């Protein structure tokens, strides 16, 4: 290599390094986004993950001035969508609409093609499903305390239906069972709708799920407790499970947004802040309520901390109940 060619090569390398150093401050200065953002939703259309992600980010895209392109990639308990985002460039132009199950439950049950800690950065929690503990009218209990007393007097005779093995609806029941020290019998179904039909028919006596609320309102089921941290505005007389003395370690069924590991912090913070502001919009709140959701925003750091706590809690329940897929 001649001296001239060596000098030319050195200039090219220096120019490339200078361009890279100039690009990083541009991101930090808040220029993102300058083109459409792809939102991979790790579940099929129409479900709570899809609804919560679209409702919030539809508002965010108008705030940030660039379109958000929604791409449903359901399957494998969210692993298909997660792997797509894991392998995407960490530039803020591919993000993931996800669930608590993907980062706090599934990793403790089966091999998955992503590491929820190493492969992603948390952006924000968006919404949480309203869930309730409901009972068939034949159950001689109108409160959680009465239910616990009834089950203790009839060990192994009271059943609860879930949406399937190792689902969050099973883990709700397992957590309550362990905290209350009662002998409830789990009956898994092939989905929440099938479990709902079973409790309506009296095949099982209890269900921990979002789908029960319309039937509680109509009087076909008895609402004993809300599963979240607050009472439902449409069912103000139903206490939370925590008010009844249980559910202190029970996580909510929530949804959120993550990005590939290495996504610059200024982008994460800008997107997280926009999500938080969008969730204060009255129209967004109204649409979330209509979809069975409540806005429960957490910023990037708070979401990360919440995931760590809930992942451990779910891991403990899975181990204690010997849950396997």
C-alpha cells in the first residue's frame, strides 16, 4: 500500500468516525423520530394487548409527528414478536407491544428465544386489565372472608376455572390459594371464554378473570373482589382482594412497551414521556375503559423495577405450585 493510499484510507476512517460522533448528539438533541416507527404487537388483533397498545400509541404518533405502523405478530406466547424486535436495530424505529406474561411468567416455564432482561429496555407500562374474583350463585359466600371459611370447611370441593395451564388466570388462583391457606382445585380450560361458560353453568364455582365483570353486573355471577389495586368505577361496592387481606403478592395483568437493548436513553425517555402524556388524554382514558382497561402508566425505570419484583413473585408461585407446561 502506497503512502498516498494509506493517507486516503486514514481520512476515510476519520471521516466515518466523525460522522458517527455527530450522529449520537443528534439523537440526544431530540430529533427522533424522523421516519415511521414500527410497532410489533406480540399478540393477535382484537385482544387486550392489541387494544391497549393501539389506543395509546395512536395518540403518541400524533404528538410526535410521525406515523406508528402496527404489526401484529402473534404466536408462541409472544415469543415470535419478541424475537423480531430483539433482532431489530436499536434505533427507536422498532418497538414491542407486550404483556407481563412475556417478561414475568413465560421465562420461568419454558425455553424462549429471548432474554427479557438482556435483550430489551423497558419504555413504559400502558394499561392493566380489570379483573375480578367471581363466584357462581350457588356458592354460599358474598365476601372473600366467607369464601375462605367455606373452602376451609369443604377442602378439595371448591373448583376454579382458568384459561389454561400456566396462564396468569391460573397464577391468580394459585396465589390466592397459598395466601389464604385453602384447598382450592384448579380446572384448566382452553381459554377464558370456556372457563367463563363453565362457571356460569356451575361446573366450577370460581373464576379469576376480566370476562366475569359483565356477568357480575347482570347478576349471573357474584363479584367477591377486584384483583387490582383499586375498585372498579362501575362496581364501587366490590372491594379489592387486598382490602380483604389477600393479594399482596398478586401481580396485575398489564401491558406495556419495550425496545431493543441498546436503544439510546434519550429516545426511550422521549417515547416514555409521550406515552405518559397520551394516557392523560380524556378520550384515551374513555376508550381504554370501554375496552376493559385502566391506564396505569409507569415510566421506564419504574417499569423495570416492577418487572423485577413481579418476575420473582411469579417464579415463586410457579415453583410452589409445581406448574409446568
